[in-house]
C-alpha cells in the first residue's frame, strides 16, 4: 500500500522547494511558474486528502511513523513561498481527524 506514506514524505520535501523567479511574460509559452506550483500543490493535496479520508491510510502513516511528518510540517519553519504546503499538511491532518481516527491512530497521537 505505501502510497499515503510516500506522498506524505513528498509533501514534507516540498517545504524545501527553492524560490524561482518568474520568467518575463514576453517569453512565456505556458502557465507562469507560480500557477504551475499552485496547480501541483492543489492536485497533490486533493489526492492525499482523498486517500486519508479512510482509516487504513491513517493507520499506515501511524505505523510507519510518517504521521509525525505531518505534525512537523505544520509546526516547522518554511520559506514564505512554500507556506501553501504547510496549509496542505493541516488539511491532511484535519481529514485524518475527521475520517481516519482509529484506536491505533489515537494511541500514536497520544
């Protein structure tokens, strides 16, 4: 199964994405960088939230100690341009608290 665990690890790594300056509008042939990052973040979080709306992914995260990464993500410093990833980690934790709390997950959090 490991998909939720892997995605949470990726989310945690996204906190270190470097800030990239925008390319001048005259040379752009695709979405601006900020829009591409926002789209990546939106789709990534939608997938992770959907997965975490079930009990088994939350239990996997607790078992593999990756639930701790979500708590670290919402409490650790990150560059201002990566703050949306902190909000995303909060959304995933909120989803887990609504749909994924089992006895094992509660014990882990405690």
